[in-house]
C-alpha cells in the first residue's frame, strides 16, 4: 500500500492544504485505524481513516482522523510501479492523479511529486503481514493481484 501525503507542502500552483489528500481512484484502498481497509469509493464524511507521521527515520507514528468530505472527479492519471527492496519480483502498483500536488514519501520523509518520480527513486510503502484481504479484513490466503 502506497503512502500518499497530504497537500501540506506549498507548490507554485496552490497553497499548502494539510487537510486535503488526493488519494487516487475510487478502486484504491485506504487503511482504517482498526486495521481494516476500505475502497476510497466507500468513504464518507465522518468515517475514520489512519493518518501517519513521516520523519527522517520513516514512519514516526499514526493516529485516527475523521474524513470531512469526499469528492470524486475526473483527472489525468498516472500508473506507478514499485519493487519491494530485496524482492525485485514483487511489485506494488498504484494509479494516482498526475499532478505536482500529489506526493508520495521518500524513506526519509521528503515529499516526492508523482509527476517527477522516476525509475530508481525510493518511496515508502506499507507492507502488510497478510498478503490478502476479504471485505477489508486481512486473511491468510495466497492471492495474486494484477
């Protein structure tokens, strides 16, 4: 699971908006405080999702935050693939809006715009101990997603 950052960094295009997360297409997962996942399409105002703090040593902590609103709109998208360190045959894939304000985190907490990420750059991922989910809950099963 990719760590998509809030829009807390200023850009030449928009002011910082730390309350906003451009999380991607409705088919992407969001991690909830109880360890379950929800599709972005399932989120509603008032739902609780997991927010993490990233610093120079990676993930520093997490907390529950309340969704204020969800907005679904059409935007240009980009597909990103990441290989897990030491496991080049294991890939994580995400589709995100192709915009300067959509950022992922480097291992040291530096924001990296998806419009500028290139081959060989390192980003933070959440890797679950369980490799499968059913109805948002982790299960023990062998599964391949393509």
